[in-house]
């Protein structure tokens, strides 16, 4: 990831660029300053569907609500830019920018500024083994959940991470 741009999403009223370097990146800030909102923005742009997992009741609550004394936004936009110098994504360009815009009426996805369906975005991301519901993203509370869940539930997660469940699904379909 080279950059994430957030505009009108949750507490990010004005357009904000977050630049990543290629090593370890860490986001720091006081309580309530928007750190977790950046994590939510990441899940959002990768195509996550569950509003609750992004800590809102419904998707439209992801749009900046005006806070104390500003005008609410009409839409929210998050863009993530990946380097494609090694051509992991089968696209000519040196960079792949994926964006998702949400309005009251739904989501619009773009790949390098061209409108695409969510499925097309998910398929492209899967080439880099990125999955918006995947366990490469560990959210606050997840560890407690893993510790407290039943053995059967935990096994399901291990099967998912190890790609076993993928074959179970294919077997089922066949
Ligand atoms: P902590 O250290 O407590 O975990 P944090 O830095 O992770 O804090 P966040 O949870 O990212 O903080 O941000 C919380 C703030 O985001 C709250 O002030 C909340 O009002 C604001 N917020 C959430 N959704 C919206 C929205 N739709 N519009 C405006 N502000 C929002
Ligand atoms: Mg937080």
C-alpha cells in the first residue's frame, strides 16, 4: 500500500491523505481522534459489506455527519493505492488505485478511475490474496472473541485461513 485517501468518511470531513512506507506503519493519536476509523476505511474500500463490523448501525452512517458544527457530507470516499511495479495485479499500470464512494443510494467502485462492480474489485484483490472479510485484518475485540469462542467455531476460522473451507465449498457445489 502506498497511500489511503479518506474524504467525508466518518470523522474525516476534509480530504486526508495517509502515506504508507513499505515497512512497518503505525497510527498513533489520542482517544477518539480517528485511528479505528482508518481501519474501518481500509475495510470499507476493500469491499466489506457488514456495517456493524465497521462500527455503525447502517452503511449511510459511514458518511461524515457534520460533527458538532460542520455541514454533513453528501457522500464518503475512500481510495487505496497499491504499487504494481511487480505486476501482481494483471494491469499494465505501475499503480492500482481502488476507490469506493458511498451515497444514500449505495456504493460505487472504481479501479484506476474506471467504474467497476464490487465483484470485479474483489476478484482483483484476491490476486494479491486480499479479502475484505479475511483474517489478515485483526480488529479491536477480535482476539478476545477468538479466545472465548467454542472449539468448533475456532476450527472453522482455521479452516478458512488455511483455505480448507474453500475446497469444502467446491466439494459441496460439485
Ligand atoms: P480510541 O483510542 O478510543 O480507540 P480512536 O482514535 O480509535 O479512539 P475512532 O473510534 O476512530 O477513535 O473515532 C471516534 C470518533 O469518530 C468519534 O468522535 C465519533 O463521533 C467520530 N465519528 C464516527 N462516525 C462519524 C461520522 N459518521 N461522522 C462524524 N464523526 C464520526
Ligand atoms: Mg480505536
